[in-house]
């Protein structure tokens, strides 16, 4: 059913591309009258210029360009700060737009009262990057969908595949640097840990502090200190795109070569490409952030115009290494893939 729904979405997108931009009060062949642009608040997640958030933003911009003057999009930057996202969501609701596309990092409990308020006001809400399952289920008929990876499954996928490629065996030591403190976002970290522990691997877990979350270079002394204390660690997963991009720096600062530690993480960025080329980054999970920008814009538009219910689209299906990075390298460098 998900495949059928997604194919239907693609058919509708193809149909929209056939129509020129409309002026106010013009009638289309599809039978609805266009009056004012759909006012949308779109959450990009990270800071302006951030590698992952920029790809999400570029996807949303591409969708807005296709829709032309049918939509007016306000882009919201949150520095990956869940508390800031909640405040910004409240501000977006107060602005009374037609729709809000929100990152789910704060979790259901933190966002639920304000999503309820938005829905009561007739604002369409949908989500990207981090799931909000209970809210999605409750408001799906009103267009609340999700575009992004299945978090636990993505973490488990990477953990299992990386452990197999690294040849880890029972009793080997691994380090996972993640975000278990975040109620839903942390499921990806948990999936990676579970995959490793199922193989009998000894997992040392380090929580990504807010300081390192905001500036990955702040993690250098933490990583170096860990490696000095645990020289037998030969495997690292960084559950954060910026930390994965910084993994070559961490390893070099610890005095380690590209073959000393198997490095795995999430999300492609130009520095991560360098890590793959140099051998410091061995495996990366790609969740296709361009789609996490592009598809939510169309979700709320199609809900507003055609009463399309919320679609749940899993974008986290790719594992990238030296053998297959070539075809998407140029897109990553242009900020169109990650």
C-alpha cells in the first residue's frame, strides 16, 4: 500500500509539472480555483550553512520552485536544538500559516500540545527527519505524514553491516557516540548498539554533549582521551552527520592511521567524501535528506488542494562506501545529496 501511495504521489507531481504557474482566481482543468499562495513554515533542522540542513533546505527550495507562486515558504533554522525547535514551532503556530513542516527531534511529548493547537486552528502539520508516531497516527487523515529514515532500523542496519565488514567478533571493543538522551532521535543510536551487542561486542557508549552537537570540533579531546584509555578499540560509530564528517580529524588527532580503526557513521557531506577517499571513513548510512526537504512541501500542498492523507516515506535505505560513492559524489559536493 505504501508503494501504491508513493506512486500516486509521483503521478500527481508529474501532473503538476505540466501546469504553468497560476495567477489569482484562475481555474485549472483539475477543478479547483487558485487564489492565494499556500503559506508554509518549513524547519530545516540545523544552522544556516550546515551540511545536512543545507541539503534538506535545497530539497524544499526545489519543491517550492516547481510549485512557483502556489506556495510561499518561510525557512526555519534551529541549530539542531530541540528546545529551540519547540519555541519556533510555537511561533509558527502563532503566525497562523496554512501548513508547518516540522523536524521531530523534540519528541512527541514536547510537541504534542502545540501540534494539537495547530490542528485545532486548521493548520496542516507534517514531519521530516525524526518520526512523531503518535501524532502521525492521530492526525494522518489531516495530512500528517513523515519523510525520513526509520530511526531504529537505520541504526541497526549500519551497526550490523559495519560490524560484518570490520570482522568484529565476540569480545571485541567498539565505541558508539550518539544521542540516546533524545527520546525518538536516540532510537538510531540504540539500533546501532543493539546490532553490535547481538554479536557479543563490548560497546563503550559516549553521549554527544550539546557542545559537541553544536560544534563537532569540540569533540576532539573527548575522542583522543577515549582512544588513549582504550587502545584496543578498533571500531567507531558516530551517530551524527557532523561527527562523521569530522571522524578523519578525530582519528588523526589521536595519532591513528586509516587502517587502525573501522569508522562508520551517518550522512554524506564533502568532508565525509574526503574521509571515504582517505580510508578514515569506511561506511556511511545515507538517509537522502534532499527528499526530506522536497517531499514534505508537496505533502502539505497536496493535502491542502486534494485532501491527500499523510504519507509515510522511508528514505533511509542506502549504505555508501568507496565502491559506490562515485555516482553521487557530484550531487554531494553541490549540496543535493547526503
